[in-house]
C-alpha cells in the first residue's frame, strides 16, 4: 500500500476567504471623494441652480472671470478621478489620453484665473491678503505637479507620471477639503488656518495615499502567493 499522499490531494489547499472587492482601499477612497463632491455642491455651489441666491450679488463684479475658471477647474476636478481608472485606461486608451489633455488644460487655465479672482476679491476688501497668497501657492504647486506629470508621460515614464498625477489631483482637492472642513466644523474664524493647512498637506497626503495603496497591493500579492 502506498504511504505517500496522492498527487491530486497535494494540490488541494483550503480555500482562503477572499476580501470583498467593495472593501478595497480605492473604492473606500472613491466613496469618500464622492461624499465630498456631493457635500460641496449642495452647501457651497447650490446657488448655481437658484437665481435668487445672495451669492449672485457677491460674484456679480467678477462673474465673467468666474465662468471660465469654474469650467476649466471643474473639468480638472471631475475628470481627475477617471484618470486613475485602470479599466478605463486599458479599454479606452485614446479616451484616457483625451481626458488627460483636458485635465491639463483645465489646470493651466483654471489656476491662473483663480489667482486673479482671489486678488480681485482682496481688492474689494472681501478677503485678507493671506488668502491670496494661499491661492498663489496652491495654484503654483498644482500647475507644477501637473506639468511634471505631463513631462513624465511624454518621456514614457508611466509610473512616475501616475504618481505626479495623484499629487496634482490632491492639489485640486484643496477646493473641496477646505469647504468640507469649514462647513462641518463651523471654524470660519479660523478659515485662513484651515486653508493653509489644506495647502500644506496636499502633497504629503497624496504620498500617504500612494504608500497605503502600495502596502495593500503588496499584501494582496503575498496573499495570492500563499494560495498557490
């Protein structure tokens, strides 16, 4: 009688529980971003569908500058997440490149106009000089990160391009983050501190997300290797 284990049985391993795809970090992050979009649109940008909102009086003097800024920066803000979709990039590479160009154009058009609008509001006495400086810094790092990302892809350095695009999008999210923090905490008297904190943390938070993603990827790869 053979005492060895059957080859068929040797290949049988106990099934390991698979983590739900809905628990993946990228989906959790996407859900969090979606909540921020919805919150800001509902609380800060709802005047767009209400012609009687007092905000129209506030923006009356620079509304024609706000229009191209809003369209350009809005394109970057809403198209950004699509650029990180692996499925979209694999299946629709041409669309990915087109949306990427629109994103870059939105950044380099929206950011400078945003500086002008903030400076204009400072001249009207509506904001302190610190807000203008914060806007300049935000616009600079946003354009710098986007420009580096663009250069990386032109050189065929795909992974570096992806990393700088994440940093670029983190700078775009400052628009949402500051409004969410101020809206949920009611710390309007510390608005400058909140805005500057969001600007200062944009790149470090992006790098933390990348480290988190890399750690999850390594754990997933190790788990798959252990199943073999």
